[in-house]
C-alpha cells in the first residue's frame, strides 16, 4: 500500500490467445462442417471456405511447431501477421 492506503496498480499483461475460432458464414448447401484441431475450432462455411480455414489453421500450427512456440506465447499482432502470411489467397 502507498501512503494514501491504496494498493499499487498492477501492470496489465498483453492479451494472450488461447485458441483460434474460425466461422464460415457462406455455407448454404445444408452441410454442417466442423473441424477441431490443436489450438483451433472451425465451424460452418462452404466447402471452399472451410477448406481455406483448415489450411490456414494447419499451416499456422506447423509454423509454430517449427519455431518451438505455443499459440499462447505469440503476441496478438504477431499472430495476425502470421495468419496473413499462411492464409491461402
């Protein structure tokens, strides 16, 4: 406590990512697509969209494994850049 009797302010740590959630909103063929994997859950989307989400999640995990890192260790801004780099066009 300080002289005024207040608790010292704790520094906020940057937000951490616990997992990725991918939602595809363009699936209108009646098929329910759900994929679970290490660090991710993907739901919905057309066959093409869901496939792109799968590819992105798998490539991201491969890159993290290659670097010896966990998803929760990667800062949000860096994760965003990594996803942009591995995402199929």
